[in-house]
C-alpha cells in the first residue's frame, strides 16, 4: 500500500510539472535559434549527434545582424584528429556546413588520421567500457606527433580576467529578476527545447544559490546582454538504453548550461553535454 501511494504521489507531481512547463512561455534569442539549427545541421550532414559533442568545445560568433558562425573544435589533444566543424546560420537558415578535414579518409577505424562520426562512437564506447580515454589517447598522441601538432593550453591575461570580472559585476547590478526566477526559467527552457519526458522533468535539478556548489551559477555577458548562467542536470538511472556501438545512454540525460537574461528572462545561450565523453 505504501508503494502504491508513493507511486500515485509521483504521478501527480509529474502531471503538475508537465502542465506547468507546457503552459509557461519562454523566449529564446536569435543566437539560441542559430545554435539549435547548427546542432541539427551537424547531425544531418556528418552524423555528429549530441552524445558526441562532449569531445568538442563550441564557440558562437555573431558576424552580422542575426548571422552566426558556430564552430565545434576537438577539445585539447583531440583538436587535430577531430578537426573543426563550422556551421553558418543566417536568420534561422543554415547557409553553410563544413569540416576542416573534409575530403580526407576516415576509413580504417582508429587507424585513420581524420576521425569522424564512426571514430567518435568508438571513442564513446571505449571511454564507457574502460572508464577513461587512455585507451585511444595513445593513438591520438601518435597522430599528433606524426603531424607536428602540439596542444597548447589557452591562457588568460590579467586584463582579460579583470574585464570578465567587470562584466560579471555589471550583469549582476543590472539584474531585475531574482536568481530563483531565472533558475526556474532555465528549467522550463530545457524541458521545452529538449523535449524531456514528464519523468525526466521531475528529475531535472539545479544547483541552488547559497550552496557549496553555487560557483557553478554565475553572471556574465552574452552578446552584450547581461545574463545569469544556470547549470541543470538529469542524472542517469539504472537500466539505461543501449544505442549503436553498445553505448549506454537515454536521450535527455546529462548536463545543461543555460544563460538567462537578467532583465527580460530571454534565453541567450544554451548548451547540452551528455557526459559520456568525460564519465571517467
């Protein structure tokens, strides 16, 4: 009887959350629209799915009014073998999708020197199976040496650090919404934009201000707009599904970074990381 009552309570909460998230309106910026279109274009042309993006760092550059260039570059030592994917979105229309390794052979699995979607899936499988990246990093170091590629960690000058701090202070000073309101807006955006199930919406959590982890919530400027960055996550559950390549993953699980405008509540930036590439 207790188990049945608990189930009913969870079901009611799930129905309430679903209705609430569906009814709430969110506004997204042109930048966010461009990011979502770019992700779709990347998957359609090259087969690069969200589960693979953990191995990339993404940059978004506004080159003209409502024209964005989104680049996905292999992280750190993986930069050479994975290369850089570039998508140009002009007013919600993808006008160009390219890869810095276009024209090079990706056949031969990890023996190839240019690694595409097939190699990325193998990286994920090995990463999950072995609990680390060492099993394929050795091959990547070899490819890097053969091609004279040396990874250099980026550095931040004192001036850049000072400018970043000034921007954070400015964004916080301009705030008219509370951090709780912005966190709620971010949560609604994730549920709607990524199509989370009722059960996942119930599990979607964020780090509340004032906790020991509130360093993960911070103020910043995005394309000149004052924002509050919110970190949200849906933790994996037991008996996850298995997709091609024997990778265990259920769509929607992972971590979401959301930048909410501190005055209007507009979603100015959003990123989704599944976490399989860094699951240790």
